[in-house]
C-alpha cells in the first residue's frame, strides 16, 4: 500500500488549525471519564509494558484511570481498527508501535489506513534490538560472524518471529548490507525461537534487548552487536552493528496515537504529560532497566518519524518480497 506521506505530515503539523469547538472548555475538562488505552497484543512484551508504565503515570497526573485494554489479533490490526472507529474525543487511544508501520505495506487489504486514520500523540520509547547467538557459536564479534557466515554461506539459520516481524526485517537488512546468506526460520512466537537459539538449533536472532536481556545476563545468549546508532544503557560493552556494517540501523518503538480529528488541545495535554514522564529520572530509569530508551517528541515530530520509518521499511519489505501470513 502506498503511504500518503504528505497528507500525514500535513495532518500532524497542522492539527492546531482544525476547527474544534469549544476548544478551551474541552481541554480544561479532559479527561472526563476513564480512558481506554488499547494494546494490540497480549499482556506481555515491550509494547504492553510501555503502555502500562505510561498508563499509570497518566492516571496519576490527569485524575482519571487510563485502562489498558489488550485486544490481540491480526498483528495489532484488530486493535487499530477498533480505535480508529472510536469517537475522536481522547477517551480511546491506541498504543502505536513499529508493527503498525510494517503493516501498512505487509497487508494489501485493511479496512483502515494507519497513516490517514491515526493522529500522532506522543512517542514513548525507542526499543533497541540486539544480534544474539548461542554461547557455543564460534564467532564472538560481528566481523567474525560475517566472516564465518561467508565461509558457510546458506548454512546458518536465522530465527524469526514470523514474516514481517522486526526480528525478520532487521535480520534481512543485515543480510543485505553485510552481504551474507542466512536461512530464515519462522516461528510462531518469541518463546520457541529463543528456546531453539539457546539449544543451538538455530544460530542467530535479531531480537529486542527487552526480551533477551535476562538470557544475556544469565549467560544463555551471547550479544554480538546492538542495532541502534549508539550503545544501549543496559549493554554498555556491546558495540553497535553499524561500526562494522556502515549505515546499518534498526530499532523498534512505541508511542500513543488517537483517532484522526482528535482535538489538538487534547493531544497537547497528553503529549505534555508523556514528555514529563520521559523527563522524570525514576521513569526514565525504569524504561532503561527494561531495555528501552526514552524517546520524546512533539506530535508533529512523531508524525514525521512515523512517516519516514514507514517509508524505510516499506522498501525493505518490498525488496525482500515479504508478505504477511
């Protein structure tokens, strides 16, 4: 699906110009009842964790309960469609994430357009990924892995949590940029993929720091490099992959979106509160400890980020011929 990027940026930047009456009254009253913060996945993983952390903060600061509602299914598309049909009054919000950007290209027929039908509210966290191998694997660094993979071309298995997942996409980008041939092995869920990596049935996976940090700390997995452009707080001794594969960069992310046409003053209230959380030392430390990095933006900046991110990964998805199952 071609993403109407200009339209999305226009909506994000020009939200303040939308005719909403009476603006001041609505802003002062918001929220007037509990707010649904919908998560398109089960209660686990970094998306759900980030939603619960920010939900608690918003509940305490805005005087109404922000209720986390898990609506898993169809790679978050069920939750997205639900929120985009809701009244644009700020009382139904969506926990948006990198998966929404991938879905814009992966799925040919959706009953909504993520770029058109969502209003960017606030980014919460960038989610670093890490390239990990079994401790018995011969390579101990990214250059050693690349050299070993070239000698054993087509013989190394790369675990993936399904077509179009970040674990696959980030690995595909690495394969192309490093010039190596890895065989993708798709799993239905992170648990089986990580267990097979730990047992040595597959050689490598690109997975979130949040999900692998426990295995790394216990010595069950060996990190070779992080996917971000700078080192990660909980893995300070692990280099970035881009040091060895120039230009390589990949990361997940999570934030909040609202139905299109949500009053800009309500978006501003939410954005200010989320950014206040990200400036709070205790909140930031909690995110970092969980393997995430605070990621603060204005609504317009967040909108531009989503548009750019969607375009980048659309190219990877199309070039690799990846389709959702």
